[in-house]
C-alpha cells in the first residue's frame, strides 16, 4: 500500500524480485553493471541483486512501494521538469545498457469479466503497444482465486536463457497447452 511501511513482503514483490534476478542472469549482466526496476526508482548493481538473494530484492521493492506518498511524487515531478530523463529498455536507444526492467498493470478494468459473445476470455495479452524488451505486465489470473498471469517481454536470446534458468522455472507454472 502506497505510503505505508510494512514488515511483510507481498507475494507480488517476491515474484517480481525473483523475475528481476532471473532476468539479470538471462541478460548476462556483469556483477558491477547497474540494473534498475521501474518500481524501485533506484539503481543497483546486478551482482548485488544476484548475491543478496530474492528476499533482499523483494525488500527493496517493498521499501520503495512503502515510501511513495503524494509529497514524494510531487518532488519527483518537480525535479523531472527541471531535468527530464527517461529510462530506456535494452537497445533503445542503441547506447542503452539493456539492464532496465519495468512492470505495470491496472486493476481498474476487469479484463477477464467481459463476454463479447465468444465466451469468457481465457487469458489476457498486453498488446502491440507493449512490445519492448524488459516489460513485464501483471494480470489477474483466469480463475480469479488469487492467481495471476505475468507476461514478460524480452529479446528472443534473453527469453531462451530465462526459460533455461532452473531456479526461475522452478517457481513458474506454465499454462496448459491446448
């Protein structure tokens, strides 16, 4: 919850921390190379993320979420107006380090609750507007029993290494092929 400190790390924060570490490995980032997660708002070294484990990375996510309030957001926006800067995903621009990861979603629209005469949707996809390396989108799972779908967009070589990462895949449930 924004602006409220909590000692508990949420399941989502732990999942995103697990993803962050696995993507650092799949991208073959050097231990001293900087990496960022858009939720974090800070930059850390890839080696820190890997060495300190998923709990530490989840704690970073937790602390950042807890620290956001209206005053902090206004301060960020005022500073950004003075010195606009953008975080780039891999290869955009070409000089980018390719170490950024972004996560987004919106609970405001019930994506799976619509029936356009074809029956209820089985899954949700992010769409062409989100085709950028390093984008992860969280959707409510189709069973609505607390599950979620995580759509991760990475370059093909990085994605190949991610699905070959046993530590990452041990925590992943793939949808049944039909």
